[in-house]
């Protein structure tokens, strides 16, 4: 069970990256991106195959983001999450929120061992109000 205080700490970040942000409005990566924007967050789309997401420049990886961004929502398959974890550790991220289906026990353990606070098992979309 994820603590409410950890969720609140994450949601108190004003800048959030969305790893797996999508150009397709039907995909969760796009839905999460837009919901965070509508809620007033400064959102950074991360997608190595996109130049723009909804008119906003996309970043190829976490290390290419501004240094001030220390929280990310991950909406990619667990195999891709392994690479995201390595990048998050190297870039000094403090918070990672895995959308259901993006996490793996190995990745969670690796991030937590590096001191990163991890949220999993709950959907961000039900926690953010625009």
C-alpha cells in the first residue's frame, strides 16, 4: 500500500516528466500528460521517437530534461522501465510514479535502493484533479 503522504509529496512537485508521453490522444501517455497540464503542472513529455507532443517539445530521455525536474510518471512497458530506472538514478530523480502495468519488482527495488521514492499500484489519473 502506497502512503498518502508519499502521493502528496509527489503531487506537490510542480514540474513532472511523463515518460512514454504519446502523440496519440487515445494512449495513456497522452492522457496522463494532458491531465497533469490541466491540473496546472509544468509537464515535460519524454519520448525518444517524438519531436513534439501536443505542440510541446519532447525530450528523448530523463537526462535531457532541465535539472529542476526531479519527478516522473512512467507509462511504458516494464522492459523499457529498466532503462528509465538507470536514467532516473543517474539524473538524480527523487520521485518515480509507475502507472499500473509499467512497473516490475526488479525496477522498483533498484530505484528504492538508490533512494528514489517510488509509487506503484495506483493510477495517477484518479489522484489528480484538473
